[in-house]
C-alpha cells in the first residue's frame, strides 16, 4: 500500500493533489485575468469610437450662406443688362457676389452685390494656386509634366494638382520657390493693390510683408490655400483676365452710365510675361472643370470650353467658396468670379455650379454668338492695343 501510494504520488502532477476549492480559486483568477485582458484590448477601441461619436469636432459657422436684397444699392446703369441678369439669376439667394469682366478690355460687365465685391476681400483659399503655379512656371521650378513627390509612393504633376487642387503639391512648390519669389510674383499679378481704376469704395485686400509664422504653416500654407492673405474678387478677376488674354493686366473699370460705356477706353496696368507658360497652366484649369473640383459646373453647362479654379476654406466662423473662370471661345469671351460667404452649404464646387448656371443663361441668350448683345464692340477692343501702360 505504501509502495503503491508512493508510486502513484510519483507519477501524478502535484496540482492534481490540490484541494478542489483551491483549484477553483486558481482557475477563477486566471479566467478573470484573461477576461480583464480581453476587456482592456477591446475597451480602448470601443471607448475611442464612442468618444468620436459623441465629441467629434465639427466646425461651427456664424455666417449664413443665404441672404436677401443683396443687389440693393448696386450701380447698374453702365453694366451689360444681359450679363447682369444672368449673374443675378445664377446667384439666387446665396450670400455672395458675381463679377463678370471682358478680358480684352478690363470692362466690368456686371458686378452683383457690389458691397461685397468691393470689400476688403477674404482668404483666397485654393485660388492662390494660380499665382503660385504661374510663379513656379516662370521661374522654371516646374513645367506641366514635372512630377513632385508627395510621399513615399505618390507623385503628381501640375495638371493633376490644379485639377484636384492638391495642397501638398503646392506646399512643396511654394517652399521650393521661397517667400521672396512667391511675394514678388503675387504683387506683379495684382495682389495687395487696387485692381480697379477709380472704382468708388474699392478696397485692396492685404498681402503680408513677410512669411507667416511656421506655426501657421509658413510659405507652404500661403501657397496651398492662401493662409494670411486677403484677396478681393476684383483682384482675382484681373489675374484671370490676364491669363485669358495672354498676359495683359488691365485696370478694371466699372462704367456708371451709358456715356461712359460709349467713351470707354481700356487702361493697361502692365504686361505680364506669362504668355509662354499659359498653355501649361490652362490644362489644369480645364481639368478642374472636366473632371476635378469644378466639375459641378458641367451640371448646367457644357456647350463651350470653360477653364477655372475653385477655392474652399474658412476663417473665424465663416466659410468661403471661390470660383474664377473664363470662357475659352473666340466669340463671347468672358471672365467670371463667383465668391460666396456662409456656413456649411458654402464651398468652391457650389461657386462653380453657380458659374455654370450663369454661362447657361448667357448661352441661352446667344451671348456666345458673334454680333449679339454682350459682346464688346470690336472698335473699342482695338483701342486697347494702342493704349500706353499706366502705373497708378
């Protein structure tokens, strides 16, 4: 018996001799430990998900995207009635402004909601990319096909970056250019100065004298969505006018009566040396409308070629939506700037949609047909070539 007991004891796991109550406590402790570990592994994810659902950041806007009586006080006697009505109908009740310009003369054909159009402006958002792209092309930093590395496996060229408004691309290009060159070209293109010629009430926006703080993103953020810059619809319109006409930066003029229309004389501010690089820029602007950020324009209009650039950003509880474009036709060429202020319904693609409605209205009124109302007289256009450059 003793030998048998000794043999059994020698061949059995000592834990088998542990009293049942003690084994139960031990197994319970292990089970609890495993459950606690499992709970901890799951808790952070579920807690994070709950936190995201309950506390996800949502930007709060304090400005309405809609307004009434926005045309009140507008001076309209010298505007083109067809263009003005098309702009009013397209804008509807959105809180914004539409400025239409004839790019062969600098004449403002229509300016809806003049209080906003002539104000101190706003952050240009991604429309600043036009200025940066022209600067980089002019400096030879890039060409249309230059692929800029955006990450370990991502590269992009100018056409795609403009069409899809890629911030990382323009941050990289802006840093390569440096603030001094970015600022120089921006001022050449009319930022930081009055765009109009003796237009009452016009303000000039603001362009910083030095690079913004690195905490705000430095020159990269200035070049990707205009951080620290204030641009007016007229300034953007003047720049796009120069792009569309081959490099002539006109003073914008807003006739206030039939006599001023009859005696209109274009005034050239300066000639920009951008004609050789415009084709490299225009592919990206065309791509924005065809398949990029401005494709909502095509919901309303696709009969003529439209080139443009959107912009969306927000500041101090107000969202901005920009779209600057021109109709790339030999007849009825026109530059249109749509600028919106408001909340969540306000953004660049909405501005492009409004521009599409305006182009549709113009097309339906035969604006893009030779000899119709809305086309500036050819005799006046010819004057532009003989007008001396004026610096004021």
